C-alpha cells in the first residue's frame, strides 16, 4: 500500500518539525536541516517490496546528518541506496564524497555516520534494505559507500532503470514482491562488485572479488546436485583450503552457504505464483535437493514448518 505524506497538509510553522519526525520515522534517526527559509516544502511516498522499503522524497534544499550520537540511540543497520531523480546531492561517508546527479546511484550505510546535502530542490528514490539482501555483511560496506554508479555504464545502466520501474509501479508487483526483492538485491550486489577498492576494509580486494565470483558461480549452479567445494575451487583456480578460508572469514562454510541459497530458492518458489503448478518434490530437485526426506528436514529446520505446510499457509 502506497502512503503519501506532505508538509503542505500542515501549518507553515509546523512543517519543519513534521518533516524531521517523518524522515526519522521512515528511515533511521537523523538530523534534518532545511537550507532555505520558511515555508518548507517536502513530500514522501512510501511502499514496500518484500524486505525492501521504497521511498520517494521530494523536498526543498536541505541537509541530513546521521551522527554517532543518533546511531547510539538507534543502531538499526541497513543499506540505503539513493537514485537521484532531479536536482543533485552530495553524499559523504567513510572519508569519501560524491556528487549524485539524475539517474545516478550511490549507497550509504546507516550503521556509520553519513551526511547528505541537497542545495537545490530535489527528488530522490531511496531503497532501504537489509545488508544480506545485497550479499553484504553489516559493517563491511566501507569500500562502496559514497561512490557514484553511472546510469549509462556498467551494471548501473541496468540497475538504474530497474529501480525506477520498480519504484514507480511497485503496486503491480505485489504477487512477486519477494522474488523481485531478491532480484533487486542480486543486481545491487553485482553492481557493487564492480567498484574498487574492495567491498570492505577487512578483506583485501582480490579475496573479496574472488568471494563474490564464487557466490555468483554457486547461484548459477544450484540446480547441479553434484556442486561441491572441490568443483568450485577448480572452476576458480584456487585451492580448496583457500576457498574454505574465504567462507570461514564470513563465519560460514561452503556447504552451509550452498544449502542456504538452495533453501532460499525453494522458499521463493513455494511462496510465489511462478511454481504453483510444480510439486514440492520437483521444486526441491530444481534447486539441487534430490532426496525428498532430506529436503523436508532441512527446510523445516530453517523455516519452522514442512515445505507442504509452508506452501499451504502461503496459499
């Protein structure tokens, strides 16, 4: 359900306070400072796509600060992805600064201080999502925050129109919301993987790049029941020990990651309309689970109900 809130619906003297509260309630606690005199004009449209919150903000020139004090008050950790529609914005985080113009994309992390400055009337699409949806770990986004992704080059040329379409017509995709939210996360992960230096401060560039390529390879071969750590290591010309260390640094194992991604695929099929004509067993096979009993056990352990019961509840 789309919600539209406007400062114009309030008395001029109340608008700044209303806008401050609205932005904090819609995202995370921040300090909002209008850069021009009264009356302040702002409008926020909000909707959801699965685990992704989609907002469009149109407002007068203003500055937004997420300070250490505000982070201590609310430590909610999300990835914010901004797509400029009109005007321009300066984004600062992690010692970097970038200028965002219409069609361009940048991300910032609510777990650390950031500043967003718009010195002219602007309109921006904001996507707020859990880090995991973009295949990132909380606190390991320092390599991609406050960097600009083009709307005409690289993966950004695919992501920008996709995000715009989803935001403008989110109501049309209610039946596919969960699947599309994962597609959105996968596209963002692919786009972020283009950026150098590496995606975080803890893993060197080469290791992080290898990890992202391995994850993409796993996603492409989930239907192969023979997918194994040895096969993955050979495909990427690395030793099995090195590969295991990459996943150990992420507090998981290769087998656990493969199982998790397969289960997520099964869960999407069981909850969405696209596989309604498939049996539970055929869905399991499609994602690499050949033993129905084993699939049922691991699915129930992960989601608290059997695949059949999960599907019935969704229906």
